C-alpha cells in the first residue's frame, strides 16, 4: 500500500517538471510571436498607406465625399492618415518607439471605423481584432526582437560600463593627457 502512495508524489513531481519545460519552451517563442504579429499588422496598414499614395486624387476625394472625419478638413485628414499608416507601420515593423507606433495605429483604426459608416460586420470585427493586437503592443511593448529592445540593451550596457568605471579606484582609470 505504501508503494502505491509513493509513486503518486513522484508522478506529480514529474508532471510539474514536464509542465515547467513546456511553459519555458512556449515562452521562448514569445519574441517570434511578437515579431510576426507586428509584421502582420504593419503590412496591412503599410499597404493602405501605399494605396492612398498611389492615387492621391482619389484619396482626397474619398476623404471629401465618403469618409466623415470630424474636425479636420478632408485634405489634412488624408495627409495625416497616410502619414500615420506609413510611419506607424514602419516603426511598428522594426519595433522602434513600438508602443507609440501601436498607439497611433490604434487611434487611426478607431477613426477609420467611426468615419466610414458603410463597413460590413466582418470589417468591423476585423478592425476590432486589429485594435486588440495594437493594445497588446501598447501595453507590453514590441518585444525582444525589436529596435526598442536593442536600444534598451545598449543603454543598459553603457550604463553598466559607466557604473563600473565610477567604482574603480582612481589610479586604475587611465587619464587623458
């Protein structure tokens, strides 16, 4: 009877260890997931910006006749939307100022849904999903495979080097003549 009860804790320990390995393996994939979602969102909005640029007169006409953008004149709204789509997409793709890029595209996404009243339910649902993904990057940042992470690493490395030099005894620090 005691033999059966001792195998249960062993099996439980083994299961917990296996679960821990699984979780670590999945967490190792997070940087790739972040990068792939950033690139997915960036290409959608980049294409939208490029379409606007390729036929600028049509874009201004759409902003004048179809889109009901509040407050801004249609031509300025067209310029602003195109700049946010292209600039935000580029920054999001490389992960530079990733939270700000995601926030600007999140805002553009909301304005687009609200200003174009003829969207289908499917298009509204898709915009909602994009918004959720943008909020993920606003809250969590662009991830480890990003320019932001690289810059953060370089700043910490430089700060660490500076802190180390400040803590060295004075005679070990070379003086410039």
